[in-house]
């Protein structure tokens, strides 16, 4: 057998081996995707079942009697609309506060030599490890003396205190990786520090900005503990706090709870579906660029 035929046979074997490996990897990827997506499927299909089917002894994996009553019952509820406004207000407020404080801090620590940078970064990482329950009492005392209890600003500040460290840790490598020559060119063109920051730096790290915007908003959207602690009035509670109203001494309306949960989850799913390339790219790039 000639060397050329041996080489071609080896190449063919490697290609077939690579093809089998890709098939196996695709198979396991599909299995993992099914495992992770099944709870979402169960949540949505349960929200379209009737009460009789939800409480039936026989488990059904799709609604035999399709109904939208649980969704209408939620969407037509005045308390739901109020809670939705509260959730959106808290999420937007916490997102804006996180960006206002986080992005300039990341820019300063990434573009300038700051004494104690390692200590600052370690502090930011440690604060992300602290559970919310540890922060509740000191924050409650601070907000009480500041007169912020019963306002959207109190939970927004508490949520942003956890989002700001994430923004700094994520965006600092982005700012650090931008060539200094870009700053010098902006100075030559007549840009001052602020104009250079908004006109040059921010557009350059668009991927990272989108990532932190999404994560900051979702932190506020998913919040429960801060909003429940700092806003004791029922009309100021977010969506995450009112799901319990379908549980009573007469039973639990599972289809309504599932519809309520689906309404909470769908915005999160849509955000990640349409912005996943920015989010994944932003997290991975921010993690390795130094």
C-alpha cells in the first residue's frame, strides 16, 4: 500500500471518527436541553389546563381541555396590573442606578492606575458572595433613618448594591483592553474626558454594556426579599410577592399559579433569546480580557 493511499485512509478514518463524535455530542446536547427546558414546558402547559384537569389523578403532559381562563384571570386582576407596574419601576430604577455608578467605576479602574485596585476588586467579589439576608438589617436601619422606606428607591438601591460589583468586574477588562492610542486620537480631535467617554468608550464596548444592562434589569425584575422588606404596603409589592394569593384554605389554584409564573418568566426568556449572542459574548469576553 502506497503512502498516499495510507494517508487518505487515515484522513477518512479521522473524519468518520470526528463525525461520530459530533453526533454523540449533539445527542447529549439535546438530552441536556430537554432536561433544562422541561420545567418551562411544564409551567406553560399547566397554565392552559382547567381546574379539573389540574387536580386530576391522571397526570397529563399537555392540556386535553385547552383554556385561557387562568391567563385572563391574572391579566384582568387590578392587583396584577399594580404589581406589574411596581416590578417594572423597581427593575428600571435599579438598572439605572447600577449603570450610573457601575460603568464610571469600571472605566476609572480600567483606564487609570488606581492604588489598591486589587483590594477594590477583592471587595467587589466578596460583596457578591454575601447573601441578601445578611444585608437586610443594616440596610433597613439606613433606609429608615433616610426616610426611604415605602418607596421604590429603597429596594432599587439595595438591588443595585449587588449589581454594581458585577458591572465593575465585567466591564473593567473591556475598558482595560481599549488601546491608549484611541484616547490620544480623541484628545487630538478636541474631545475632553467626558466626551471621549460617551462618544468613544461606550460605543466601543457595546457588547459588554448590553450584557450588564440585561443582568441589572433582571436582578430588579426577579427581586423579592428587598421589595418585601422595604415596602410593607400591599400596593407597592412586585409581581414576585403576589403569587401566593392563589393559595388559600380551600386549596391551591395551580393553573393560575402556573400562568402567573409564566408571565414572570416569559420576559426573561425573550430577553435571552433575542440578546443571547451579546450576553454570552459579553460575559466570556469580560471574563478573559485583562
